[in-house]
C-alpha cells in the first residue's frame, strides 16, 4: 500500500494486521508517521504488545469528526465483517 497517496493533513481510518493476526483500527491525519510509530513500537499500547504490524486497510474520510465516527463503527463490527472489509479494500487497490 502506497502511503504517499495519503498526504499529511488527510484524515484516514486504518486497520493494522498484528503479528498474532489480531486487527487494530485507528485514525490519523499523517498516515506515514503513525504507521512508523506503530512499527517502531511507540504507537498504541495494544500494537506495542502485538508486533509486528502491517497496514491492511485505509479509508479516506472528510475530517477528524468523521474519522472518529467511522473508527467506532469499524471497531463495533464482528471480526468476520472486518475481514470482508479488508478483502474489499484490497480488491479496490487500497
């Protein structure tokens, strides 16, 4: 996934696939920096203990408020539906 396609300032919701095959959902307006923090172990507490992490899905959103709302919606999905979302995203080339 080309993180340069998401310039700083663009709000996104992202899903990471962790080393234990768990999924982590987050929001940011600087995707490259945030993913680097997760990879280095300085990101969220959850990802620090579930390394390594790989970016599995990115969704563009209008602003911070919409990003937070979408993050909550994704976190409420059952794992099976999150996996479908990842498959759809990969087919779109996201």
